[in-house]
């Protein structure tokens, strides 16, 4: 059959528009992976030798994160333990913040010289808490405890809120002195992280991006198909 009579076929494995859509997909994966990027983790069964209380799962810190939401002017605090928190009446969790200026370093003698702070947030296993003399609420769900703290309760002492550093330690509130400190996470202060969108917000945003990318690709593909039909 003469070549002139062969049906016209348009073959293009990856066109520029498809590459553009693939970039959107890659971006989606990166954003999804970034949601938990700021959590600090710790192996289980790492109680301090100086701790004299019972080694219960609620005092084992497995993961923690602190973020600052500039839009809401709040700090989001969260920790995950190795056991149900509400089951341990004496379990409590202290987030120590270094807000700039002079800071306390009271844990050198128990092997935690890198922890420094000049304000604390105490969260209890019964859903209560305090920042200084101000009462705050904590949310306890299984092995997780969290709280939203107004930045007004943690005023700057020289650093901007986004530049504060923090550390977390669990305590047995029935014990006095340094012996009550069960575990630290991390073992030295780290900087507060910037808040990222909630997973549902990310999902909606990425779905919108994907829809826009597909619409652009489809419109251009239909345009090429029309040209092919007209000009062959």
C-alpha cells in the first residue's frame, strides 16, 4: 500500500504538558511527606538512670513536635508516648521554652546539659495544664497529648516566637526533685517549626492543582486533535 494511504497517527509519549502534570504529582508527594517532617523521635525504653518512678509506657516519649502558627499567633504542642496516657494519673509532660535572654539549665547533673528554658508549659494526663500561673487545657487521646497555647502566654524575652527553642520531658508528679524526670525528648533544645497546612488542606490544594494541570493538558490535546482533523 502506498505510504500516502497509510492512516495518519500522532504518537507522542511524553509531551511538555504531561511533563508539567508529572511535576505537579511530584510536588504533591513532597508536600504530603512534609506533614510530619518536624516531629522529633526517640527509641523506646530510654528512661533516665536517675528516674526513681515506675517505668510505665505513658512516661516513655516516642515522638514530639512544636510548631508556631504566625497567622493564629499560637503554639501547637504534641507528644506521643509508648502507652495510654489517661491510665497514668501521675504522668505529666513539660515543654520547656527558651525565649531568649537568660535561661535555666537545671538538668546537668542528670546528664541533660543541653536543655535550657525560661518558661514551661505543663500538660497533665487528666487534660489540664498550666503556663506559669495561667490554666490551659490539654487534649489526651490514647497515647497522644496535645495543646494549643496562645503566644501571649509565652512572651518574647529577646527572640521572635518562631525562633524559640524547646525541649520536652516527662515526669512522675508524685515524686519530688530531679528523680521525677523520666525521659527527655530531644536531649537538647531545637527550634520551633513553622506551621504547615493540615492534611485535609493539603489534599484540597493538591486536588485543585491536579485538576488545573489536567484541564490545561486536555485543552491543548484537543486543540492538536482538531488541527490534525482539519489539516491531516
